[in-house]
C-alpha cells in the first residue's frame, strides 16, 4: 500500500476545515489504509487525512505500546461529545511539524463518537495518550494545530522557523 507524503508546516492546507464523509465508500477504505500505512511508517500514533492532503474527516490512531501487536483504529466523522473538567499536560509532537515537541494542556478524559469503516456509529471513552491523541487529531480536522495551544511567542517562533526552512528549500 502506498505511503503518502506528509503535508508539513507552513502548508496552508493544514488550516482547512475538513469535509464530513457521507457513505463509507471504497475510496474512503483505500484512504484509511493508506493513512494507516503512512502513520506506521512515519512512525506516529495518529494521523488526520489532511496530513496527507485529503480534506476529509477521517483519522487513524494506534496508541498501543507494543511494537509487535498493532491496534489500528479508523475514525470517520469523529467528534468529542463530552470532556472532563480535569486536565492533563502531555508533551505532544506532530508529524506535520517534525522534530518539535511541547507540553499541551487538554481535558484528561473524553467521550467521542465516530463512524466505523462498517458504517456503524459508536461511542467510546478515552483517557491517557488515547484522549490526548483523539483531541489532537480532531483539531487537525478543524484546521487547528497543537502549536495553537501554546503561547503566541512559542507559536510565532516555530512558525517562522518552518517558514524559513520552506523558503530555503524552495530556493534550493
Ligand atoms: O497527528 C499527528 O501529527 C501525529 C502525532 C500524534 C500525537 C502525538 C503525541 C501526542 C498527541 C498526538 C504523532 O504521532 S507524533 C509522533 C509520536 O508521538 C510517536 C512516534 C513514535 C512512537 C511514539 C510516539
Ligand atoms: Zn499533528
């Protein structure tokens, strides 16, 4: 299955609001498989479709600790339906902002609803890395990046660094 190139900051596609998926078609099944392959190859624990240039509300995740046993998840049209008042801080990374990590505060636990590849609507509860990851990925579907949760100073610094690198590569 093809590994797709990752969309990286400052690509404006990362700021798009992704479109809801209607019926689960073969096109969506292929997209989900390509996303899983791309996520495992990166490697990452999550991926949103826009990170491979597809503005559709699809995310993949695998937060299992084991390197030998995979637990792939495909979430279509995911939404948070409840979030705890308690928060936790976790050092996040993003495949679209390579090699940059910062602590982000988010709700500690969430309940989320999504459609499966079988077209079933389900709800699930998450805590720990799973809760952090599903919120990070749903943010991507709304054009929000984890750096938007940081101070303006930090956000501006990293944005400028990636803009400069892109300009150098373009000139190169
Ligand atoms: O959406 C993305 O950019 C993927 C991102 C998801 C994420 C990471 C950490 C906290 C919240 C969301 C990543 O997967 S970055 C890579 C990463 O965290 C990782 C890579 C290999 C092993 C373990 C973690
Ligand atoms: Zn990300």
